[in-house]
């Protein structure tokens, strides 16, 4: 996490590895090793890096989000990409950290990104796209959501509520919708509402 956060901050502040190394009185190779995760600085150097970028050590270590003033573009923060949600059925719940991506949101602690995998939401959402998700326990009928099935399977679908049933509707007509009724509804957990998706090139 430190390696990724250091690289993000350095690029935002338009520091080269050489310039940062000069400020710290070390070699450029040392900075390169930090950014590839091959080594980490000692606590005193960590504090010095935090002072240079005018951030906390906790932020450097990934324990805090980068605030809007540090993110470059006005009103943007860097949100964590927390893993993959499969646009299909049978995927495991997301877990792994995949870096960060900027977004213009209020209350950034309520948002995260997921990487879409699978083709069940084609042609509107493709495998590899990023889905911006707002953490919330329910959505309105017709909205896109990240849903866990039986606590394990993560899927991105349009949620349709009709006659006491919940339908997980894919966009791709090659896939059949999943319909949950009665006791089956207890299998569903809505993780959050999909606010937007973006294509990563």
C-alpha cells in the first residue's frame, strides 16, 4: 500500500523520483525500490516524506484517503478499488485491494470502486470497467446495484422489484434473469448502488 500511495502522491505533486531522492538525500534507486515494494523507508524517513507532501504518515501508509486538496482536480478524492465483482453469476465476494481511482463525491468513506468481470451487462457495461459504488443496504426498483447472493456471490445487476419478488436483471439478453421470492429473498444482500461506470483503457 505504501508503494502505491507514494507513487500517487509523487505524481500528483509532480515530483520526479530524482527530485524526491534529492530532497531526502538518498539515491533515486532507493525511491524506485520503495515504489516497487522491494523495500520500505525507516520511520524517520517516513515522517520526512510525509512532511514533504504535507500529509500524515497514516495517509502515506494507506490508512487514510487522500483528501480533495491532494487529488489534483477540484473536488476529487482517490477511492479504493476493492476487488472484482463479476457481471454474471457464481462470483465470489470482492476482497483484494487493486489501487485507487479518482472520483468527485461527498462523504468518500461511503464509496468504493469495483472492477467488472464478465459479459452479462454488455453492451452497456463491459468486463474491465470500473463501477463506482455507494454503500447502502437497499436501492429503488430499476437501479443498478452490487448484490451478494448467499453472502458469497457478488454480482452487478439491475434490481427490479415486482409483486413481492426481486429480479436480478442482466443487460445481455444471452443471460437469464434471476428471480427471488419469499424465503429466497433472505439470500440477497445489497452492498450498494452503482452510481456510474467508466471504461479503463
